[in-house]
C-alpha cells in the first residue's frame, strides 16, 4: 500500500543529488496542491449554490409577474364594470331627468376608481425592479468581499 503524496518528506541524498523526484517532493508542495484543489472544488460548489439561488429568485419573480398580470386583468374587468355603470348613469340621467341618475353616476364613479387603483397596483408588480435577483446579488457581493479579504490578509497558523 502506498502513502499519499502529502505524507512524503524530503529524503536527504547528499549534496550531489540536486534533482527532485516525486518521492522527494517537499511536503509543502503537496499541501499547496491539496489546497488549490480544495479551493477549486469550493468555488465550483459556491457557483452551483449561487445558480440555485438565482433560480429560486427567478421563479419568485415569475410568480410575482403572474400575480401582477392577474391583478391587471381583474382591475380591467372591474374598470369595465365601472364604465358600464357610468353608461347606465348617463342613460338614467337622460331618460328620466330626475335625481336617480346621480346615484348611478356616483356608483359608476366609485367602481371605476376601484378598478383604476387595482390596475395601478398590478402595474407596480410588473416593474423591472421586481425582476432584480437581490439575494443572489447580495450573496455574490459578500463572497467577493470575503475573497478580497482572504487574498489581501496574510495567512496565520
């Protein structure tokens, strides 16, 4: 059974032998190689997790978009009903020329106002800012700062 590369220690062969073979490779080189390999694995894991977070945020943004479209559709239907009441108010006002038309006009105006508010609410949900993956952006910024801090700070043992 052979020993792993990081367990090898330099073998002293005298002054004449200045070449380094795998058997005489210093322990530090193997540790650096192991650390670099671990770093590469961890960076790959980090990007995988960041992509998963992006997927979740994108799914949530799509869900919010669907909700916004439903609000716009519902608001449009209510606004249409308000318009029908306004038409009814105009009809009652012209046909009867009495105060009943004023009641229908007020009802139509209120329903139209509610529909306009619902449309405005749905439109806000469709803003471009709702598609911004804020959590992914914050996590990547945090990772970037951590990497900068680790690169610029001396390693202590």
